[in-house]
């Protein structure tokens, strides 16, 4: 009888003339352990789409709540999927500060207050990435198209660097050459050696500290051990071939319209190949896109002027059409791990921590689509300050649906009422 691991390996990779290529994720090639795990707990994905200036509210929020609302102008492209998403109004983090709200989007915790929270200002994607660990090549991917991605924050408060279209393609589908792989292994070994020294020195330092400092030092060491475990888990991926994408690297710099579409297609491919299960993507605007002259920031300070408002509607309407394109792509692909389609097990959150470009942080524009919840409505929440619902309650619900057994995240006070499991 053949060794199961060897047999699976031979079936998952194509080898010819010394060249080895990984196959896309397919049901018949799944390891038994992964298939069994999916039976116990479905494999979920999270995609967060954002911009840095919010949305023009009059064209984003429906006029009435419930299921029979009229689709607003900015959301028109999502009409075919209206039963697969909710629009939310009057959810926010209770913060002020205009642009400072952008990096707060996925936690609700302002940077200067992070020390008052058990997990600091870690963002939803990075919290989920810790949960996934090394199950995929990348615990998460932070992406950008013509705009800086500011929303992915680690547990230590560090902003995660983002990848543009070309770098994202290479990270997902282009294998390192022998020299780069050797450099990666050396980096892992060097980090491991440094951690060994740190942990050895810690034993002598700990004995010299008072009780209060010992607690702080223990927390520091826990973070060091976490990094050590992360290195150990990620190292085996260095020598595993990346999947074949079935498409060449897309050209970059053709304008937001084409670049953003190509990025959505890369995200769908990454989900299909199980390269990662967690994404954040910030998209922007380049002067000349959509036949418009100017800048996104300038347009966002519209003062209700027709040209600026029209520009925002074009930019933001296109962002929504690309969300619809991603939904189409995921609905068209079967899910070899869970059954159904990839969309059935993917949550897509679209929004921004700054509600509008006029520096308001109230009533964040939020849409949640995908599988796992009952959708199809515009959900309105209380406007009154005393009964206002934190947007972080939505984030907590998402993390629980993803599989985390937690009762609080960021500034949440509980899960979001009215968001029922499917």
C-alpha cells in the first residue's frame, strides 16, 4: 500500500523535466484531514474593501429600511445580488478626528487608546489571521490599488505594509528562485537565533524585576513566543510550490478601472487556490480616471457642487461595481472544501472608518455580503447617542462567524442585533 502522504503529494503537483507546478485546489486532491476538518467546521474567508474618504451619503444609503428599499444610485451595480447583502446605517465607532478614523475602521480603537484594550487596536483581519495561522501560505494579504491601505493593524499597533497589483500577483503565484529561497531560510534562522538569545536572557532578567514588571515582562515574552511559533509554522511554505494561476501577470498602471478589476480577479484566484483566506483592499483614484480631472481628496470636499458630487458618484459607483464583479466570480466557482460556491463561505465587508470626505466619522457606510448570514435588507439603527450601536458589534459577529470563540472585539458591546445566521 502506498504511503498516503506520498500519494497525495504526487497527485497535487505536476512534475516534468525537473519542473514542479502546484495544481489549483480541487476536491479530489484535498488531504483527508482538510476534508474532515471542513465537515466539523466550515472554512470561511473574509474580504474587506475600503477607500480612504468614505462615500457620498445621499447616493449610498437607501431612503427606507427593510427589504423593499429602492437601490441607491451608488449601489445600483449590486442590484442583482440584493438578497445576498445588507446595508447598514447609523453604525459607527463613536470617534471623531476625520481622517484619523480610517485606520480605526476594523477595530474601533483609536491608536492613543490602544493601551486600554486587552488586544490593543488589532484589526479584524489580523485577528482572523492569527486564528488561521499557517493553514494557508499567507495568513492574510493587505492590498492596494492607487491608494494606501491603512486599515490592517497588528496586535502591537504596527500598520501592515500593502501590496500593489504586481506584487500581489508575484506573492501569490510566482515562486522564488533558489537564491531568494535561501535568503528566506537564512532570515528565518536568524530570527530564530535572536529569539533563542532573548528567551535565554529573559530568565536572568525576570528574577530582578518586581511583581508589576514581571507581569509586563511575561506579556512581552508571550509575544516573543508567538513570533517564534509563527516562524516555525511559516517556514515549511518556503519549499512548497505556489499554485498555477491560469493567467499571466496583469499589467499595472492602466488606471483604477482596469487595475481594480484585475485585483478583484486575483482575490478570487487566491480564494480558489486557498493561498489565503483573509484580505483587505483599499482602492483610490488617479487623475484622469473615468475622464475626470482632479483628486479623490478634493472631490470628497464637494460642498454639494455638481461636478465634485458627480465625480464621487462615478468613483464610488465603480467601487461597488467591482464588489459586484467579485461576487459574480465567487458565485461562479464551486467550493471544493465546503461544498456549494466560494461565495457561500466568504464574507465581504465594504466600508470606511471615515463616513464622508467632509471629515465626519458618524454613520459609517457599511455593506456586508456573503454566506453565513441572512441578508437582503437595509438595517437602520438608533441615531440617539444613548442608544447608538457600535460598529464593532458587526466586526464581532463576523469574527464569530469566521470561527473565533470570542465575546468581545475592539469597542464592541456584543454581537450585532438583527444579523441572523443563515
